[in-house]
C-alpha cells in the first residue's frame, strides 16, 4: 500500500532567515564570534607606517570596512599605524550553500591595497600606466604611507617614503605655478590640503598660500614685528636693531645704518 509523501529534501531557509539565525546562534559561541577553528596564527606580520602629517580614511570592503590612518606623531620621523597578519584571513560563505569558509590573502598585498589599490605589484615605487589607474586620490604611497615586513623600518625604507612624498609635493607646486599663470580660476578650485602641505614643506609663499604669523611688540620701538627677527625697518625709515649680535652677522650695525640700538 502506497503512502502519501510527508517530507521533502531541499533548502527551506536561507542563512539570513530567522530560523537559520536562531539555529546558528544556538550552535555558535555565545559571544557571537566566529568559530575559532576557522582561524590560524599568523606566520608573520606586515607593518604600515606613515611619514605624513595628514590623516587618511580607508574603506575597502569586505576586507577593510573602515580604517583611519592617523597623522604622524609630532616630533617623530615616522609613526606605526597598523600591523596586518599574514595570511590575512577573510571569513566568507560558500556560494549558495552558505557554509562558513576562510579565504586567505597575502598580508603584503592587503597592505599594498591600503597604500595604493591602483598598484597590483609589491613595488611601492612602481610607475603605473595611466590606463591602469582605476581611482584618483587613493595613492597613499606618494603621500608617505608605506608597508614593511620590519617592525622598525630601515633607513632605506624611510628615505624611499620621504622621496615619494617629496616628488608628489614637487609635482603639485609645479602644477600650481603653471595654472597660476595660465588658468588662475582652475587653480582656485584645485587648491586643497595637499597643495598647502607642499608649500609648507618647501617653505614657499604664493598667491594661494600665505604663512600666518602672529606679530609681537618690538622691545625697542614698540612697533609690531615678526617674532625672532634680529632687526627691522622702523616706520620712520631707520633700522631698529633688536639683537645686535645676530644683526652684525648679517652686516647690520648701528654704525653702518644709523639705527636705533637695542
């Protein structure tokens, strides 16, 4: 005697359904973390450093949802901003089945993607063809962000990062000089934080970058002067010497200019 079919084989619930979530929560660790068996200790670490005074925000999901590269600590030549394990593990789900799985990535490639996702190589000095560049403003290698297998970067690595940043700043200033003459209006819209940092780095004053200096009172004549000057021209036209010793080294003395002595 035949019997009615009272069961079926197949997937009734996706892994996001309430039933699947409830069953998963029952079997998984109580703190909500992934199964520890999916992880393994790293073989080594890859370190990310910066020589830049600027902050950068990184978002490269699914590996890196949000990451901030903080500026270099004042007074330091460089700052360690992160260290990445190798292999760099990514928890994923296997196709339509939904079972948890691990994808392992080379730590150096993850670090290079943070520093410059346009660069598919591990050469941080690589010159890339224009047609291969997929995004603008994402090259942090040229800003002084770099990675290393060393917990303390070598002198060559630091000089390389500083050289890349200097070349970038030189290119910005050259472009600004050209536009200042040929297309001032475009320059007005182009100027951003990087241009000002480039001008500060080389000590350049331009029509679009002026150093803000808080003046102080001259101890001799009470006129407003720049801090630290050895001498200045008084409003009456004579030279006022603030520091005779430093002024003399510059060839300025009371006898030579008939100035007001400190």
